[in-house]
C-alpha cells in the first residue's frame, strides 16, 4: 500500500509539472508567433570552430599559467601570426606577377566544413543533410574539404540510399570527403561511409553489417484459432509476398528471399565500387567489426576520433560546422517538451525506487 501511495503521489506531481510546462510554453509560443517570418523553411547555423577551440585553449591557459607566462605566450603567438601574414602577402604578390591566368591567381585559405549525421531506422536526418550539402556546395571548391561525423546502425534501404546519394553529390562536385565514425556505421551507415575519400574510425567503433534483413510477425494461426477471417485483394502475382495476418506460402517466401538477395548484391556492388580495396565477399557476411579490425580489412583508412580530425584541420584551415534546422510548429515544440518532461519524471521515479530498494 505504501508503494501505491508513493506511486500515486509521483503521478500527481508529474501531471502537475507537465500541465504547468504546457501552459508556459503555450503562452510563450503564442506571444512570439507574430514575430516569425511566414513561409520560412528553416535556418542554417554556421559556427567557426577555430574560435571555439581557441576560446577553450585560452580558458585553460588563463587558469594554469601565471600572468607573466601568459603574456609571454601571447607575445610569441602575435609574432608568429604577423610572420605568417607577411608570408601569405608575399605569396599573393608573387602570384600576381606570374603568368598564371587572372581567374586562377586569387588564392584562398582552405576551408573545412563539418556536418553531423545521426541516423535512425528511417534515416530522418537526411532531410537536414540535403540542405546542409546544398549550402556547402554553393561555396566549397576542390581545394576545400567536407568532414561528416556519422553515427548510424542502419535502417531502411531506400532511406539510406537517398542519404548515400546526397553524399555522392560532394564526390561528383570533386569536393574531398572525409567521414568520421566515433560509435557506429553499420548496414545503411556503412553504405554512406564507403563513399568517402577517407574513412576515419575510433578504435572501438562498430563497422560493417553489409547485409539485408526483413522481419515480420505472422498472426495467421492466432486468427484461425479464434475463427477470424483475413481478406486481402491484390493485382499482380507478387504484389504481396509475405503478410502479417494472412497465410504465407513457400512460393511467397522464395520470392521474398530472391528480393533480399538482389538487394544484397546491389549493396555489395555499391561498396565495392566505392571501396575497391576491400575483399567484398569476405566482408559482406552481415558481420560487424570494431575499428581496428575494420582497418585490417581495408574498410576504414585511419584510426582516430572525429575530435582529432577536426583539431588537426584547425591547424591549417578555417573550419566551419554547418547545421540546418527546420522550423518547428508549436505542436512539435510542445510535444518535445512533454516527451522530455515525462522521460525526466519517470527517470527520477526509477532512481528513487532503486535507492529505496537498496536502503
């Protein structure tokens, strides 16, 4: 009874908190709705990562070094920066005096664009990825580079096919592409990764799963047991091969297996085309490997984290993180707030229950 009373109090508090949040958010959304530009699809956020890392570096310096040491470091850096600026100006003037055509004389510092792709089963992140790539292609040249931080366990074939095709736009434009995998790039995730000029993976990142799988439950025997009929009308012999509620046939299973095998062959051909160094028959078994094992199989090129790649890029290039965010409706925002509030409340209740259990 004590447990039920505590659970009832927990539910009452959770409902009260959620209702209060909904009221506040609704008021804010209603007041701010007039100021929004109608018809705007979304917004592009561009962050200059060189400054971000420089700020962190300066913060740790200020905490660790005394004033005289800090002053000395700043003086040395200023001197180095001045020397580099003079060298760049000298190179620019030399290029102007040379016989190089005018349209090729203008030189610019290398730019690196960082994109993030966190994929789910439906590869919903492709909606933002396509906008980000369109934006980058409006500026990037073949002397620049795009780094994609990729995380995905795979999912629907057509969805990841589209995501892969978006990355292929960079290759077709001859913009160097590096893909970094910190956690996982499996199945559809590796379908995307293999397009890169260079694949970088953390030592324990999960790589591979070059295979195809289809799973579905069948309730035919349950329906038959309770005398429930299931009717399905279709045109075309193979319009439906396997069904969830009807009786599946061996012929239907054979056709589905044939379709799966065909998709697998297309997947293998795609990987082989973009990673010719791999022994495709040995890595297309549906298995996964950690980064170090994947490197031995030529599935990745280097072992390091995305942080190392980006910090290294900052040493000799201007690095920009590009993120596209679609405009969210009030309903979307409220739904997200509700989900987060409920998750937080449930997590707290479980934590409290565990504490009570072990006391």
